C-alpha cells in the first residue's frame, strides 16, 4: 500500500465468525470491511487481530481488537499531581467547623511530638485535615450516567448477546426494542442533568457567585446539547419550559 502501510487484519488465521467486522441490518449479509493498518517496519509488533461479536458497541459493526508487543527504550516517570480538594464543603457550616477543629487538632499533636520547621508542620497539618474533612474532588466524565442508564445498557447488552446466539426474528425485535429504549433513557437523563446545570448556573449568576458561574461555564462549554434554551423578553431569565418558550415567541 501507499506510504509503506500494511494491512495486518488479514494476516492471522481465524474462524469466519472472528473475521467478519460488519453485519447487515437484516442479519443475512456479513463482510470484513474493518481493518488494522500499521507501518511496515512495525509489522512484526502485531501479535494477533480478530473481531469480537460480544462487545456491545450499539452498532452493526463488530469491534476489531489487535494485540501487539511494543519495546520501550526508556520509561519516563511523571511527577505526582497535586490533589484538588472539594472547597464547596467549606461553605457549609458543619463542614467548615469540622475543618477548623481538625486543623487545630493536627497542629496541637505535631507541636507536642515533632520538632520540625514551623511551616512544614503547618503544611502537613492542613493537608491531613483537609483530606479527612472536606475530601478531594472526583472528576466524572459523565455525571449524568447513573444507575438508570447502567441498567438500560445492561438490558440492551443482554438482548444483543441473545440475538447473536439465537439469530431469531423474535430475539432481533427484542434487541431493537431494548436498543431504542436505552437510547431514549440516556438522552432523557443527559437532558435532565444539563437542565439542572443551566438552572444552577443561572442561579449562581443572579446571586453574584461569579467564581462558581465561570467554573460551570468552563466545564460545559465544549458540550453543546440541543436544548434550544432561550431568554425572556427582558433578556434576564433563561426559559426551559416548552410552554414558556412558546409564549415568549408569540
């Protein structure tokens, strides 16, 4: 091939069911249209390539997995990143009092048992107290992905595996039903979550919480859901209710 590339997916012997990468919607036609390309000089690094029918990708294509061996010259160690603490808990009276008491307790214990530099003692005491009281922030890529979505995806996956095993019309209809149902549930949960985010963002702006306002804007500015939110005639309030939107444009 051009640019010194090699197709590795046709090199290894497998059963036909492990070669097919696509299946037509009617379930009658299969083909090998998904391939793995690699630079010719690294061709020997590929150990195996095959398709897996059991992987749930919610598509008519099967996932193609490649195993390879890679020799690394040097393993560069990266520095440890600083922990990010959940400072929102300090705005709650109970959390703030626990933090103050924990810092005082840690400082008192270190003064009695350690003869070190004052700044190091204070630094370690604050770190331990912060970790034990307000906790660290956890980054969630999909906060809206809750147990309802997990159960829907699990049912869809079970129906898909059953259809792949039985290859009957009834199993196919069940899988299509669970697939549509799962898609609707995920879209609903995502839409509900983003509506709550927009309401809380508007509330932060109206209450003068500029820091929280811009944090949410920075976090969600990449994601652009089709919510079609509009403002009222005074250009102050964001309208989310469909009836309010209809009244706004009359």
